[in-house]
C-alpha cells in the first residue's frame, strides 16, 4: 500500500475487509475485517508485483486489491480442513 500512508491504509483495510465480509459472509468482527483487508492487500499486491511487475495505484486501486486479497484469504482459511 505504497503512497497512501498509515491512516489511509487503515481506512482502506477496514473498507476492503467490510467488502470482503459482505461478499464471502464469514461473520467476523470489525478488527478481523481490518486485519484481513490489510493483509489481503499486502498479499495480493505482492502477487501482482511478482507476476506483472506493477500493481494498482491510488485509493480505489488499493481498495479493489485489498477486497480481492481479503476474499482470497477468507477462501484459504475455509479450505483448510477442520476450519470454519
């Protein structure tokens, strides 16, 4: 999440986590939504950078990447046997 600052990263992470919760229906709390949004953005940004050599920039681009990454993390947790 380069170029948006820590406060911007928290805001985008919270929104991305909320969007992922509405899409995936994991029933997690606000703090977990923020964590998933930020981690999802970090993971998907790293993947995009490794594959494409670039990532989506700006607030909207990072929101999309964060929400998609959070959905990806929720899916991975669901796939692990013995988990929700």
